[in-house]
C-alpha cells in the first residue's frame, strides 16, 4: 500500500507539480523494482527516470556542515551527501526502511505529523533543506509495505 503524506486540507492531498512528477517517477521505480534492493539501486533508477523527464539531476550532492567556535573560527564538522538534488532546488532523501515511516493514530487512523517530524530521516532531510536554503524536499521510502512519500 502506498502512503502519501503531504499538506492535507479537509483530508484532500495536494501535491505541487514537481511533487506529482517525483511521486509518479518514484512509483514507476517501486512498481518495477519492488522492495528489497539497496538504497543506491533506487537512487540510480529514480535519477534516470527523473532525468528522462527533462530534469537536472545531481546524485550524492555534497554539502558541508560548519561550526563557528567561540573565537569565531569556522570549521567544517561534517561532509554530508544529499541523495538527489533535483533542478538545483528540490531535495530527495531516499530510504529503504522496512517499517512504515507513515505514523498514524491507532484509534483514528489519522496521520500524526508531529511523530513523523521526530524521525531521524525527516530531520536529516530538513537539515539539508536548511543548509542549502531550499524550500521543497521529499523523504521517499522504498519500504517493504509500500512507498512512503513525505513532504518535508
């Protein structure tokens, strides 16, 4: 079962045009490859799919995290890699976690965005957005029980 977690208004899911393209490409990849491959396999397939649709695709895009000491020295503390940077303004963070990233209330079945925002994969994508000053990012999990597609 595929789960889409996007901004919901009156239980309607609204995707941006970019989001629709990315979601459809991710579904094509998932439907063909299924579950059980490495993250790198999905990254390669999704990159080709998005490139073939006319997008600029950069994989393993490097971004540095810096720390400024109390004396004002700026040092690099981490060399981070974004799975896919699309069109220089969209971050795609891919995962192959067997459990669902879609957190739901057990009684109501409604999505619990406050819980989703706590998971490490969501925080990782959000950090990348902040470091690159990018507004749009998606966490895509090619999971055992379906594709999770989460707007970050």
